C-alpha cells in the first residue's frame, strides 16, 4: 500500500496508519464488506483511503430522493477523481407514495415518530438491502459528532443486521478530517463551505452558526438525544455495544 502519511503533521499520521490498518483488516478478514457513504467529509476520507489502496470494499450511498444536488454531485466527483461508481440504493417507491399520500410530503416535521417512519422508508429499508450478503459494513461516524455517538467503538457487533460494523474514524476530530482532505486534495460536498458541517436530506438539514454543535443543523427541531436516523439503532433504541476489537 502507498505510504500517504508523509508530511502530515501532529497526530494525523498515526490516525491515518491506524485507519489504514483497520481497513486492511476488514478487507482481509471480513470479506465481503461494504462502506456506507453519506457523501459527507468523513466519508470522503474513507473513500480516498479505500480507493487509493484498491481495497475490495464496495462503496454505496442511499439516495433517499430528498438529497441536495450538491450531495449527489459528490458521486460524480468520485467518478471523475477515482474512476469509481458509487452504488446508489433507492427507497421502495410504493412505500414512499403511501407515506406521502397518507401523511404529506413533509410529515417528518410533525413528530419524532413521523420522522423515524420517513427515515425507515427512505434510509433503513434500503440500507438493509445494501448490506444483505455482507459480513461487515463500514461507516464514517465519529465519536465527537454528537451526544448520541459519544460511546462509539471502532468495531461493534451490529445485531440488527447480523454482521460486524466498523467505525474506523471514531477517534478522529473534525480538524483531523479537514486536515486529511486538504493534504490529499480530496473532493468534498460543496455544502460544507456554506455552513453545513453535517449533511443529510435537504428538508432535514440546515446551516449552523459558528461554535454550534456539528449536528445542530440535523433535525434541528428535535431533542439532541433523538437525532439519529435509525441506521445505527436497534428496535428504535440506540445500541451501546462494547468494542470487540483486539
Ligand atoms: S432525513 Fe428527513 S427526508 Fe430524509 S429520510 Fe429522514 S425524515 Fe425523511
């Protein structure tokens, strides 16, 4: 594997080396494995590491039908930079149509239940299809992103999907992410330069003020402790599973 840590300052070289080692181990010991990219800054770090190393970890994203055009443009940027086609998984159109007909196009503002129901249709069900048949999946989650991720482990058992889940960037700070992207000239979502540190669906994401929590703009009308989309939850509850890493 290429040594891409030369010239990186401070703690970043060891973080990159540890993350490379985790990704190598996933590719070696957990094949077939996939990386669920939300096309945000963290995910571009992992995309760059996986694709430049040529690791056999497939990359996919959930096209919920409500993404910003800037987010979808990242798919094209990855194709242009790495020659790689990120696989896009879409929601079941009949389920979307039924939800909208019964509740309206933006019913997720009405209650947490309505919001989770929309996430269930547009994210959770397609995620299950994307993960089917794999032994492990990878996310770009970081511990520092929110109160709901404070106990995030690098390696977890995902009981809901019956596989191992890796969060290789759990130890990374936001500064680490941006240092890496700058040093390696990795393409990223243009919304990050417009006050969006965390990016989800367009109607559920807004820009934040300087100093605000990085996920303050996600589902901003809800309590911080409820701000997950269900992709990392079991039976509607956040799973707190101890690391099984050696
Ligand atoms: S983030 Fe908003 S629009 Fe996207 S799936 Fe969840 S509730 Fe629906």
